């Protein structure tokens, strides 16, 4: 049971990291005009890919914050915000970058439906336009290795007087079974979950707590 839980959590974490890509550090960018990052993107078929838009504050003062994004290929479309609907045209408002108020940004997703197709994704703001080339390619086949995932194991810890009931460390969720309020659910260790429903409920609570906390901090 624990192995299956680890696999599910690892899958959820990887999907979350893949779906959400926050704004880049503006100190690594030179934003003197409207730009799209990356300037060229290879995407897997039917897999969403995030593109980011950046503009200097001066441009937004002169032209506003509403950008117009377009694709020139019907097989590579823009994902409409908050849905799975694919569109050829999207209006998107820029907002101040959390690390640099002199830079405005936002991001959107694209999806390709046919292998080998390519498209220019354009973004317009005022009299400026930025473009990026997107190509749908075969996914890279990675060799299986021994390296563990985001969640590789769930272990019981019998440390006396623990200061916390659960902790994530290097891919492992450690459950401190002697922690007050926890010990009565795992008097014989984590194997209690095989016989007791209340132990399974407590395990779910502990895993959910550390999983969400760790994910939020990454």
C-alpha cells in the first residue's frame, strides 16, 4: 500500500511542477522591449508548454497592459486560461513582476496536436511585437535510472520525544510514530494501516500535511 501511495504522490508532484512554471528571475533577463521566453520551444505532442511574456514598465504606461497573442498554425494552439479549450487568439493582461516592479509579465500555455508541425506564436502590445518558434517533436526517451523521485518512500521513525509528527527529507516522508496524538494510531508501526481504518485516516492526514507544505515551498 505504501509503495502505491509513494508512486501516486510522486506522479502528482511531477505533474504540478510541470503544469506551473512561475515567472523567471528578472535579474537574468534584459527586458528593454516586448519579449517571449523562450524564443524557440520544442514541445511534445498533446502536452501543454508554458511561454512567458515580459515588457518594460515604460511600454505598459504608453500602451496599456492588454496583449494580443496569436498562433499562425491551427495544429498548435493557445490554451484558453483556466480551461482545456484551444484557441488561435488570446488577450492577456500583463502584471508587475513580483521581483521587479519595472518589469511586467504574464504566462500562457500552448499545445500541439500533430507531430512535425511548427508555428510562430506572436504577442502584440502597442506598436511592439514579439515572436517565438514552436515545433512539435517526438518526446525524448529517457533511460531508467536508480535515482529516486520526489516521493520515494514513507518510513516510520521511533525517535523518543520527537518535536514534530511528520517531516519530508530527501524524498522520504518520515512519520514519527511516538509523537503525542500519533502514537495511538501506530502502536505497532505503519503496518497498523492494514488492519485499522482510523490509522489509514491519520496516515492520509500526515501525508497530506507534509506533501502540500513541501510542494508549496518548492
